[in-house]
C-alpha cells in the first residue's frame, strides 16, 4: 500500500486521492474553507495550504503521491493560515455580531480555530451590490469569499446553473445568471443546495432572524 | 472569429466601443452559454467594457519604462488637451483616456494604444497633434503613418536570426536532435522541449493541439513583437513541425491584444502557408497579463476568464478542450524550426552546460541603444550593459516585474537557467532614478493583473500596492516596510506564479536600496 507522511503520521492512500482526502480518511485535520466533500476541489481560499516536500501547496488539489512528506501543523503554516483568514476578513465586510450566519459560519469558525484575534490589515470596506430582489433568498456580496460552492451546487446538484463569478482581481464578484442579473428572475428556491452550501453569510434565506439561540448553533 | 466568445466580444467592443448588456445576452444565447460566463469575460478582460467608451479610446502604456520616459506627464497633457478626467468618457462621447499595463514598446516609449493600435515615441508635440486629430474627428486610419511606425531595433543578431536552410528533420529524428541540442523552453521555466512534445504525442486523446504563447505581457519584454514581425514564417514552421510530431491538426497563435497592429501582417503570413494538414488560427488576447500563464491562456482560448487551472494535470495530457496540448513560447518554436533546419549542433555549442543556445533579450530603460539583443546563454549583466550603452547604472531588473532586481555588486551574474532564468526582460535604471517609483509601479501592476482567484494573490497584491502607495506619498510607516517583507511568505501560498512572485522585486528593492524608501516612511 502506498503511503504519505502527514506531520509524521504514515497514512495510506488510494490512487487518485488528494492529500486532503487521505488526511480526512485518516482523521487528520487540515483547515479548509472552499473545499467540501462531494464537490470538485477548487483551491481558491488556500486555507488548506500545507508544505509538501518543502513547497507550499493546497492540500485539496494536490494529488497524494507515495513517499510525500507533508507538513500541516507548523508555526510557519499557522502564520500563513492566520494571514489568509485576515485577508478574507478585510477584503469583505464580516461583522459577525450582525450576521445571520454567525455561529454557523465556516469562515468565523476557521478564524476561531486558528486563534485570530484581530484583523491586522486595514479593512477595505467594499461596497458590492446587494441583491434582495427575490422573496425568499438574499445575496450579500460583501460577505462572499468566492469559493464557488454555490456555482457548482446550483449547476451540478440543483440543475439550475444560477450563479457565476465575474470580474478580475479585487473586483471579482458573484453574478446571477439572468438577463437582469437579479435573483428574482431565476428559479432559485430557499431549499436549493446552492443556498445551503454557502459557507458564509453571502447567500441567506430571508424571513429568518437569528432563530437559533446562541449555544445551539452549528459551531457553538 | 467564428463561435469563439472572446473573439466575438472583441469584435463587438470594436464596433460599438463597448459590449452592451443586450449583446452579452445575445452572445450567450447564440452560443448556448450561460449569461454569467459571457458577462464574466467582459468584466475580466481590460480591453472589454460594459460602459460606452469614446469614439477614440486611448490607453497610455503604464510600464515603469514608460514612466521613465515621461508617460505620466504626457498622460496629464493629453487629458488636459481633451478636457477629460482619466478613465471618464468625455460627455460628447469623443474620447476616453485611460492607462494600461506595459504595451511592449519599451524600446520606443512612451507609447499608447488608440482604438487598440500602438502609437510609440510619444512627445509633447505628438500628443498635441494627436489631440488635434481627435478633436477634428479624423479617424486613426487617416493619421500620419509615422505615428504607427514600430521599429524593430534588433541590435545584436546571433544563431536564431541566421537563415538555416538544411534538410528539415521531422518526427523522432527531430525530437532526438532537439534533445541533443539541449533545447529548453524560452519562456523562463526551461522545460525540455522535446520531452514536452513527446509527452503530448504519447498522451491519450482523440485530438491534439499546438498552441503558441505570444501573450508576452511581462513588463519590459518585446521580443515576441519582433519575432512575429520578422520570423512569423519560421514560427509557423516550428508549430507545424510540432503538429506533425505530436499528431495535431489544429493550432492556435495566442497574440496579446496590444500587438493588434500586426494583424494584417500575421494574417498574410498565415494565408501564405500551404499546409492542408495543420491549420493555425489567430486568437487575440484582450488585456490580461495572467493569460501568459499557459493554463490561463488555454482557458482564454476556450473563451473563458483567464483563471489558471489546477495543475496537475498539465496541458500535455489535459490541455485545450481537455486534449493533449503543447504550449510553447514564440522563441521556442522558432528555435525548434531552426534546429530542424540544421542549426542543432551549433546551438549545442553555444551557451552554458545547463542552458544551451541563445536567448533574445529585450533591453530597455536608461541606455543609449534599447532593443533586441541575442546572446549566447551565460552572458553577464555587465556585458549587456556595456553593449546597450548604459552608464552610471544603479540597478537592473531582470525578468520583468516578476523578476529580480540586481544592484551593481551583482552585475557579474549571468543570464542562464542556472543563475538568472528569464523570458528576456532587462530594464536598466541609472543613478538618477528613485527605485521607490519602480516598486510602486510593479506593485500596482500585480494588483491590477491578479486574476482574483485565490486569496493570497487577490488580497495580498492589493495590500502590497496600498503599502507602496503610502510609502510613495511619504506617509508610509515602518509597519508598511515590515508588511511588504512578510507578505512574501503568504504570497508563496498563491495558486500560480503571478502571486508567488508578486513581491519579489519590491522586496529586492527594499533590501538593496533602503535609502530610496526612507523618505517615504515616518
């Protein structure tokens, strides 16, 4: 059986598995955001950055190869992850106390897990267009982290292909596949996987207001 | 153009000075693609715009070498002449004046693009004359020819420019000859070319493609411009040889949009080819440096935003439309054709042990004779400086914005894969220059050209540029200086080489010329 070394632990893997997949199978945690089992790996958030034989790589996209030496929990990588989280926080508007997703947000959880206590960088306060046109679903683009999980879920699971990513660089933004560009002109429903899969508070179901009490939320 | 979304959108932009929302929907429906995909293209490529631009759309080349030749002053002069604000279309719709990344005219800058066509050698007089022509609504085709003249400035010719006329080698014999000659990719990464071709040939696939990367966007590089002008025949021959070797029927020449002025020339050269078995199509870029990255380039040919792919798989097994594809640089295909025509043994005899043959260097900046220099690999920086007539040199930037900044103590270093690997950009800074300007220019460049896919590059290049803006305006802090250094470790986690190398030059400059930055820090 072929094996890789994950922080010293010798872990077997099957042909075609990524470093992330073989770590998950061995119950070894690698922090991640844009990766979700069941979806094609994306590799955009870079939170799962590990060091493979001396080179930084995203664990979710890197194929496992026999004899690989993978470092995960090192001071250098903790610093990289902390910086990446801070970057995600400052490029968007993530005001946790006022966000419906608080307590169930994967970005917030990752920040807690990594011990992020400040933003460090100056916040950018973006003003991206909000889409409140649909009766049941809302898009707050200032919270989007461009993981494209909604794009894939809507296209591949819901069969609706409602979302896409547009723009370039820091102007990258989530767009909606309708002539008007508005969610109201799509057949999205609050039950869609694309809505549920959003790791942050960028796509929210309307008509709810902090209905899960603190202490009972997903990551409490 | 056919049914390629990007080429259609470029044509629409040209016809209407923008891509109207209605056109986005129509293109999507005509091609059976999602609206978001077409919108994504329009909002990704710099030369496409959703807002109407003026009848005259002017983009001033914003490379550091343009700055050194006074482009920023000329830009303000042009805006003043026309009464426009940067990037804002004049209310009568006459003109829009903006900036764009390096247009590849560094040896004859400052330069601009007017409706996509290059005008070089700008002076106050030329800017004033152009302003008058625009006010009189005289179309660029009726402007004096000399405005559009682009010099080749070939200063030093070597092996590549020789007229190799031997019997043409093909297939396995050619691969062996290329291996023996030691040909490695000329784009900078240096992958053995024969190995790449053989891998593509041996990979499973119902079709194969040959793609030439002529999207040279690295600031300070213009060798492809000159090769396309002078050696297009040799280039197409190299692509055809590759096609016969790997078994490809179709090829693409991806040319950066900034070289649109070469269109008629290239089309004529293509029309002159007689090869029914291998068809080459021109594919125009539309203002995106990232498309020089080979997998982003393939995405772009497929009509998508130029986002680099997850690799592996590499293009040789999973390239254009998922088929085995060879992507090589213009200079590499030209060299392969020359080796096939008998140049192999001489190629082998030139250069260093690990870097055979010659390399075209694009030399610009503070020197008497900017232009194209062909050297055997292993040439020292000081030799280049002597030949191009550079005196009183403070620094040399090798490899463009993504490359390394050398100070005088390093001018003995050599251009080769073992020491200074480069696609060929050499920019010279003399002792009158403030390296803070170069650092600002490069950091802005990366923030503008980041594709936005991954966190460290999308955000990190922005943080870097903001820190440099503050330092340039004299309101930087020690923290900014520390931050620029620290960002390197995080940028290394980027998805592709753009982000990974985005702070290299700035970091070099801070370390080697700290006195240039002191004035910017309080």
